[in-house]
């Protein structure tokens, strides 16, 4: 009898141990990051689709070079699940700012975008575009247009950050009064956090847009909540190198 009780105790202890181990493993699995991608630089662009003028130069992703009328995009080839939220950071740098005579130097900036168009899309996914099926954060360096006060479509300055959906601003911030100059040639850092409802953007560790609700209809994601994500950039009569460093 004693032996039977011990055996049952042993089975109970074993079951308890297995369940505890399973629970611990499930907890660890639930807490482990998913969709976690990192490029420490762009010496290799494996996994990216480079469109138009986008190339890798000295370890950076040069979305457009400092030349007239360039258009470049870079997209992760594999769609990512974005609908429930994401948190991304990258460094960027604008150099060789220039323009034709009479045009303010430096343009047009770049967009971090979620899109449901494909990896070959060659639009500039910003307020300067007629494209649809995208949402993004636009790091803008050229004022379109002076005198315009419809800030759902026009830039607030030539040095601004805005949240854009299908060519319209949901919100934007003039960076000048915050002491940030996107075109000063230095390396800047961006962080974009989407919590499933609203987006917050930091530039150089400063929150410049907070809890902007943009993705109500999620135009940049498909029916399963996934998007192609990446960068879109453009130049015109003014230009600069648009480099993403990591
Ligand atoms: Ca602009």
C-alpha cells in the first residue's frame, strides 16, 4: 500500500513538473519577440527589394542620391504583421544638399511606409503622391507649397515630420522650433511606435508626434494585417542624398 501511495505521489510530482516546465516554456514563448528584424547596416541588402535609384553606398541604404528627379524605394520582401502594432528605430543622414538656382536647397526627404501595393511599387508614398494603400511617417525637407495653409495636404515647413495616409497628413510638426534640422548633415535617429491604435514618433530622442490616430482603416495592410514595409524617397529641382544607416 505504501508503495502504491509513493508511486501515485511520484506520478503526481512528475505531472506537476511537466506542467510547470510546459507553462514556463509557454510563458517564455509568449514573451519572446516576433517579427524582430534588424540591419546593423546595409552592406548586405538581402531580404530587401531595391526599386528605382535606391542602392547601397558605403554600408548605407541610399534611397535616392543627391541629383535631380530621383525616385527610390526599398521594401522588405517578406510582408510583416503590422496591424497589432510595431516599434522600429533607424538612423538616417541627408548630405550634399543642393538645388537649381532660385530653388531652396535640399529635397524632398523620405517616408517610412507600410504599404499594400507590392515590392515593385515606384511611387513616392507621401503627400506629393497620388498613391493609395499606404500609411507612413514623412521626414520632409522641402516646403510644398509656400502660402498654402491646408495642412492636411501642404507641409508646415521645409523641416518637418508628419503622419501620412494615402497622401493626406493626419498630423505634422515643424521641427525648427524644437531645435532639429533634418538637413544639417548630421546623423539623426528616428523611432516610430504604433500600438495598434495610434502612432508616436521620436526624432533624436524627442517625441515630435504623440498618439496620432491614423490607421483607422489600415490602408497599408492586407486583410490578414500584413504589410510591405520600407522607405520611399524622391528628389526634384532640389536634392540631397537620403541615406538610411541601419
Ligand atoms: Ca515637401
